[in-house]
């Protein structure tokens, strides 16, 4: 356990940031899963709408530093490719 005041504060701040980052990560993963479900169902319109939401959530997580730029590029590229192949 931390003894110094600033060490105790860092523990609290890190817990708070961990919760916020988890929310961004969970929201992003949910959007990705919704897009993949729409792709599997074969509905192009729903898949395209879900893709837009997923890209927005992925970019938001990236801007907050939750995920790396390579992860962002890979996920967006693969999802877009899957949606485009439906047509």
C-alpha cells in the first residue's frame, strides 16, 4: 500500500482512468460485433450503418489513447473490406 500522498492520489487517478478507458474499449468492441453480426445476416444497409458507428467508436478510442494506431487501421480496413464484399 502506498504511504506517500502523491502515490495514494495516483492510485485513485489510475482507477478512474481505467474505468473510462474500459468504457471506450467496451463501446468499440460492441460496435465491431454489431457490424460483424450485420455482415453475417446479409443485410447490406444495416451493415453499412453499423460500419459507420464502428468507425466512429474506433476513432474515438484511438483519440483517447486506448488503442494503438495500427489496431485502428487494421480493424477499420478489415471491417470496410467485409462490408464492401457484400455488394
